[in-house]
């Protein structure tokens, strides 16, 4: 119980602080990163998320998707990493830009949306419908999907928190996709792993997130030849 309480407190700090973020910019086309060989020759791994995925406040090479791209290359995997993170985006925003996020030879989709839904107190049912739309499309195309969860701030009440959390577990079971229960596990609320805004992971924090995601991603990939 204590561990869950700490997670909820950390999530509350993270999401409450997000109120100071600037309005979300117009979506841009996802940018490939870490491309030591021609991108056209490699299948894609797409990270669909918000500012946590985009790596707000970090150099592009320090975001957790870029760190995973570096690890893939080191271990002999040949994938193009596409960071489709947009600051301030909600699950509805993820649906709106799904088409161009899945452009190209996408093999894996990592969905990391919901933090801003929780911040704004949006309906968990609507968030579930949005995420279901994304998972339906991705799994229908035969993609490997990893769903990264987020915790809701407790100020909306215990029922909201419970419903919010169950969105991720329910969808992971329904679509049989891999689940990361809390993307910021071990990072949220730790000042040594976050930037001065207390919201976004710093270089060390991004590495912790990358390690967490890597544990789910690596087993889902064919072994490199």
C-alpha cells in the first residue's frame, strides 16, 4: 500500500505541475533519430506520446526513445526510431495524428498517452475509447504494441483514480498487448531524476525510463541476425 501511495503522490506532483506547460504546438511530422544507415532500409519503431516522449527540455539524443535507439544499434538491431511525441497532447490528439505516425514500415508502436487526460480530469471512458482506437488500428495492422500507463492525480477522487488506472490494464488484456503500468515508475517525484520544473525527466531520469521501456521492448523483438 505504501508503494502505491508513493506512486500516486508522485503522479500528483507530476500532473499538477504540468499546469504551467505552454499550450501544445501544432503537430509536426515525426522525426527519425539515430540513423547510422539509410532509414529506408530499416523497419520503424514509433513512440506515440506527449512531452515525456518528446523529451521536453532535453537534446533530441537524450530523449528516452533516442536512448533506446542507441541501445538497439549497440545490440545489433536495425530499426529506425520515430519519436512521435508532442507536448501537451492527449489521447484524442494521438488519435488525430495516428495516420502519419504509422506511415512507413512500422513494426512496433509504443503508446505513451494519458498524462494530460488525467491532468485535465477528462473522462476515463473517453480516454479508453481513444486508446482503444489506436490499439485497434495498430493490432489490426499486425504491429507489436506496448502500452505505457500513467497515474491520475488523486485530487479527482479515489473512483477517478481507480477508473483511470483500469483503462490501461483493461485495454492491455483486451488487445493482448504488453503493458508498462506506470511510465515514470522510479522517476516521478524524485528531484534528482527530474529537471528544475519538477515535471520532466532529466538526462538521468530519461535513462531510467528508457531502461523500463527496454525491458518490455527487447523480448518483443526478433533476435538480430
